[in-house]
């Protein structure tokens, strides 16, 4: 099944940003997050097993919408698509990366942190973007300011956001969802405390209400 970028951004209020260091954690972690109500999962391509993790989750976790994060070169984009990624997320954007994404046709959230970067993507027909690093780049106030001149853009801000900060982002008209790693903390993953991760996911999913 293929998904539109709007489906990716509106399926849940929070998109877990996952750093999977051990392949055996991939499927139980994904199952725990989906069970808690967070089906959209960003697997960052920062570890040697990340691409295998994407493929494993796609094969074993029904209902998961699995994306690749930290896609920062056309070559990584190709690898992420080959692994079965439903969508792609990049920390920034370059002409070569956007050219490849548009050619391949897989939904993508390219990263921006300034109005000029956002306008450059609008010129390419892209109006759904990642705002990164959210807190460091001005956070809620910055996104409020961007909304005035560029109301057609919907963002997924990521970087420094936690459960306490998420509601102020989600209240903005130009925010579809937020990304964060607090739902899958390393200590709980390493300890295999999947029920606790499901509880964190449910807490985050409830932000939609």
C-alpha cells in the first residue's frame, strides 16, 4: 500500500524518531509503538542496521507506516526506497536530493529552518516539510511567524520536542504533527520494556484529542 504525505502527517499527532542500534529491537519496538496508537515510524539511517530494520518492520508489523529518516544523499534515498520505506525524511534539502525524490515519487518531508529554504521547496511544488532543528531554530514563535506569509505550508517540527512542548506546536494551524524521540528512549529499548513504551506512545497519541 502506498501513502500520500498528508496521510503520513495526519495519521497520528506524534511521529516517533527511532534510532535502532540492534536489529532484534526493531520489530518489538515498532509493535509497541503501533499498539500505543502511533503507526507512523521514522527509522533514522544513523546505524548500520537501520535499512534492515525498515524491511523487518514492513514485513512483520501490520498497520505500521515506516519511513526512513536522516536521508541526506540521493544514494541513501535509493537505499531507503529499496528497503521498502513508505516515506522519507531529511534534515535539510539540496537540489540533488529533491531532484531524486521527485523522480522516485516516494513521499518526502525535506528539512527546512528558514523562510527562504521553505520558499525554494514551494518553487518545486513541495508544501509539506520538516522543520528542523525545531527548538534551536526558534520553535513555536518561528513557526507562528512563518505562517503569516506562507500559510500553505504544513510542517512536522522535530528536534528538542517532548511531551510537555508538543501541545504548543500542535495548536498551530501550520503544524500537522511533531516528531520526537522521547517515546522510544534508549534505556527502555535496551531493557526491552515494550509495555512502558506502549504507555508512552498512548500518552503521545492522546495529544490528538
